C-alpha cells in the first residue's frame, strides 16, 4: 500500500526536475525577501548598537529570520487545487483512484518540499557562512540541535494538515480566495513568519501558544536558536504530537462529512 | 463576503508591517536618516503601486498558462494589441479599496514626518507613482514575455513580486553596489523615488527621471514582447 504513495512521491520529484528553471525561481523567492529583511534589521539595530527588541539582539533576529525562512520553506503546503477540485466537481477523478486523496497530496507535498529544502539549504549556505563570519549567528548545540529534526518533521506534517483542513472547507463554502488570503495573513502572524512571536508581548504570545500554528514554524525555529530549555523542548514536542493527532481527526471528519454532501455530474 | 475578507486580509498585512516598523522604531531604532513617519510614507507608496498593479495588470501572470494551454492564439486573433489585452484584459476593481490603508499611511507620515510638500510636488508625486506603476508593469511584461520561449515559468512571476517587495525598504539599507542594481532593475522607482519627490529639494529632476525611466521601460517591454512573440508557435 505504501508503494502507491512512494510512487506519487517519486513522480512529484521527477515533475520538479522537469521544469528546473521554474523550480529554481521558486526557491529564489525565499532568498530575496530574506535578504531584504536581514539588511533592514541590520540597519535598524545599527541605529543603537547593543540594543534589544523584546529580548532579541541583532544576532537573535538575524538567526531567527534565517531559520524561519528555512523552516517555512519546508512546512509550506499550499494546494489551491484541492479547494478548486471540490468546487469544480473534479474531485471524482481522484476518489475513483485506488489511492487515498489526503495521502496522495501528502506524498506530492513531500516530493516538492524535500528537494526544495535541500536546494534552499545549499543556497542559504553563503548567507549562513557570511553571518557566522560576522558573528551574527546564534544556533543551539547538543540535544537541541538533534531534537530540531523531529520537531521539523512534526512541523511539516502540521503544515500539511492545517492546509488540508483549510482546503476541505470548500465542501461547504463557495469562492475561497478571500478566506485563503485572510488565513494566510493570520497564520503567518500566529506562526511567527512575519516576526518572532515574542514581539507580541507575553499575553498575546501565550494565546498563540495554544494554537497549532505556533508549532508549525515558531517552535522549531526557537528550538534551533537555543531559546528553549530542555523541559520546554520536551513539552513542545509533545504538544506538536497532540496537535497532529487532533488535526488528523479533524481532516478525517471534514473529508467524510464533506464527501457525504459532495456531488459531481458528468464523466 | 469574499471581497470583504480579501479587503481585511490586505489591510491586516499592511498593518502588520507598519506595526513592526513602529515597534522597531520605538524600542531599537530606524535606519539612519529615516524616521517612522517617513518609513510609513515609503511603505505606503510601495503598497500603493502594488495595489494599482494588482488592480490593472495581474492578468499578466497568466501568460504562461495561456501559452501552455494554447489559448494565447485566441488573444492574438483579436484586432488589438495582444500585449494590451494580456496586460489589462482583466481589471480587478475589488483590489482598489485596499488603497485606503497605504493612502492613510502616506497622509499620516507626511503630517507627522515634517514633510512640507507644495501643490506641484503632490502632482509630481502622483506622476512618480504612475511612473512606478508603469515601470512595474513594463518589467513584469518584459519578464513574462520569456514564457513565450520557455514554458512553465510561473515561479518567475512570484520571484518578480518578491524582488519588487524590496521596494518597501529604504534604498540606503542596501550595500552601495546593490543600490545600483535597484536602479537597473528599477525597484527604487516604485517607492523610494516617489518618496524623494515629496521630501527632496530636487523633486523636479527626480520626477522627470522617473518619467524618463518609465518611457524607456515601456519601449523595452514592447520590444521584448514582440521579439519573444516571433518565437511563439501556436497549435490550434
């Protein structure tokens, strides 16, 4: 059974390599805004050297955005076509196939994100080396570094499930562009894509920590920077696992209830 | 409802960036030579050009899909400029209300930033914004024309969006060599130049330069599209 999904993963890997130029530009889309952000914060901190922004020094801020972009690239899973397939009645083309719909898209996402992450990491290497040479990098060591890997894997799964749950609401809603735009902005804020959640202040940050978006990007990033104690890392990993379980249940519920009301006409 | 949600999303995203600038200014500082109100004007100008572009020219991003599925042939058969149809064929009026936020930021920034602009300067600012929008269109049209030669370059459109996203930052934060690049790939003309029209003593020169660069890029876009179209072969 897993062979089907492995085949989808390999097909997506090959599809990624077919249009290489398109793929390279999609990776450059991550690097350009990162450079802008790093240069901007360097200019901001140079106004008062040694200062901190809610506990973030210039090293912390630079490292945060670098790691957040890498993690964000790994956990991104935007599948507009899922909602489109539901609204256009083309979902039947998938459900008649001997492969689970959600599993199919998960394998596709891995086929896109895994090579993208590897190449992005390669392209980030000069930036990482440059920041390290300027003593602008603060990365954890030891157990935190090791625990970053399962945290990142959990974040990838979380990102996929959140995106899938959002798209499956198309069974009940009409045009989704506005909802998707608002979701993208809200989740971007809540997962720390725009700025470290510490900048929100302790109250709002605490509220954000109860939501799954927090563990999609912010938690693994903070873990790698070394801003988490071991007990906090353990708790965070457990909460990531809990959210994965809850979101799997949510996606399964949305799928089964959505399929009961789904209609498709034509061949 | 969808329109309202999109409006809120645009407003929220702009507000997040402005709030971040404000927090940084309050607790750390701002780039040398700038103040928070002036950054608000810059951010507002960049967002204004982006919204105008999204309202009028977002259909340009669909050129690769037109080439891919062959529907470009239908456009080429029309008795009008194909570039004009591809660029302005679908006006998204629903984006236009989002200019409220950047206009508000510009007005607030002008009032709080101590920028005293005369009537002619405001007119020149409008001209510079129009030039920035024109340049944005022309660069996008030039780059998207590549899809007539190389199929599947949708990511190039997103890459271009990210490049023009750099317009929201002061040009002074970039290293000197890169600042020259922002004039060649004229990101600087989207927001930094219109800002200088309001805040600089040489605003007439700056405004005329913006118009000249826009005219050059119009020529480049028309030439590039025509050149790439010669390589296009539709199968109907």
